[in-house]
């Protein structure tokens, strides 16, 4: 496995998504990641801490530069719980749940984030502005309505397909309404 390539692909995907998704300083980004899929295996069969670390190494400089809040989605074994920094959860009044992700119950990426965060906690639910789904982990439930797919020039990390999305405000008012182009 080429970890430098995984770092570079992860970084490039996030940089392009930030440009195309109209991301603002302080926005929250959900990342769902199957390291098994990145390695070319079936989701949930070959979790890799090394692959998760490579993805984080690629993304964190971009996250820090753009002052984003990283939200790591756990796997289905933890009902797609979310790992965030405690300060973020408390500031916004999120209900914290008691679980710690691990390689085979939570996933490698969420586990890597748990280890990297200063004071990690788990949440059961959140609604964020945009996200990256690496390997078909189904992040859509964590993005604010209305979810809009974002097509990127890079479509894979390793062997895993990547799908990105952002939210936009709902259109209301019908055909006579006028809309703010900056919010589309």
C-alpha cells in the first residue's frame, strides 16, 4: 500500500471539496471512511490503522488551515456514532454518548481520530455542512438538508470510491420567488 499516495489523494480531495462546496471558516466536515475499501477489500473486513493515519495526515493540514471541525463517523457496529472534540460538542450543546471506537467496532478512521483529538467524545447524531464518504460508509444522514453531491476530479482514495456532498438551504416560495445565488 502506498501511504504517500493515500495522503496526497486525501489532501487533494479535501482541498477541491472546500473550493467547490463553498465552505466557510468554522464549518464542520463529516468523514466516513472504510480503510478496508481503500485497501481494495470489502467494507468492514480489513481495517487498517496505517491507512487511517495516512488519510488523517493528508487531511489535517487542510482542516487546520481552513479552521474546520472534523467529525469522524464510526462504522455500523456503533450505529454510525460520531467522534468530535469535547469542546465543540459542549459549546453547541450536543448530547454525548458513552462509547470508545476501536479497530473492529467503530472503524480505523474514527479510532485514529479518537487517539488524535485532545479530548474526544462520541455523539449519536449531528448535522454538518459537508462531508466526504470514502468507501461507501453512508454519511448522508449527518449532512444538513438539502444534500447536494459534489463531483471532484479525483474519485478515489486508494481503491475506495469517494463521494462528496454539501448542504444548501432549501428553496421555498415557488416559481415567483427570487433566490440568493450565493446560497446555491
